[in-house]
C-alpha cells in the first residue's frame, strides 16, 4: 500500500524522537485507511477527529463499507466516503429535476436540500453552504488479526454548525 510520504514521515519521526508513548498524539485528517497499514504501530492509541468512520452504525454506511471492502479488498478511506456522499448528493439533485440538467436553479435548490442518505448519518447544509454534521473522536486500535483500524470513542459534536456561519457573506 502506497501512502503519502509526508504523512508517514511525521509519524516515523515522532517515534524516532522518543515521543511515542510519552506524549499523546492527536491528529485530524492525517491518519486514515490509506496510510494506517503503513503507520499503524506508530499511531496505535492515538486520537483523531473526523466526521466519518467506517464503523458508524447506520444502514447506508454499513452497506457502503461492505460493498467497498468486497470490491477493493480494504476499508474505505474518509475521502472515499466523501466521494460516495458527493455522488449521492448529485444523484438526488438529478432525480429531483427528473434528469433535466438544464434546470440549474432546480439542481441548486435540490442540492441545498441534501435529500440523500449519507454515510455520515444526519447531514444538511448551513446557510453558508458548510455541512452541518456530527464529529467523532476516534482512536487507532489494533484488531485481533494484527491490522489497525479506527474506532469511534465518542461523538464530540452533534449537528455541528460552522462557527463562522454568521461572518460568511456566502448565504442563501
């Protein structure tokens, strides 16, 4: 598995500096299913935040993770989950305008509604076009088979709204 060298180097150097096990490691968007097979031992027990995890307990996510594993032989990354949601968002808008892509205003209105089942669970947009969604505290764990994964420790934000929503000029 090829991983982004800059992301793996940080964790390697963190361990080489003697910090592993001495100073807690917190990250966001640095540890994922793509580099976890390479850096798992270097980040075991570390905590990270995300708006998605492969273990989220909703029907859409379970189906997505199962289908992805079957097709690609690995756990999907956060980026794959976002891409899946984006495709379903677009699909919902196309269906809302009965396939009439020339109906741009209808497409925009349908996309604003975000009327699709997200792998993230509840999902909608705020006035400034940022998602309103949950955020989770995840921990890197070693599975019984020796592989590494993340698991949700707790929900740290429920229906989180961008704190700068009122300052953003991009409102609808």
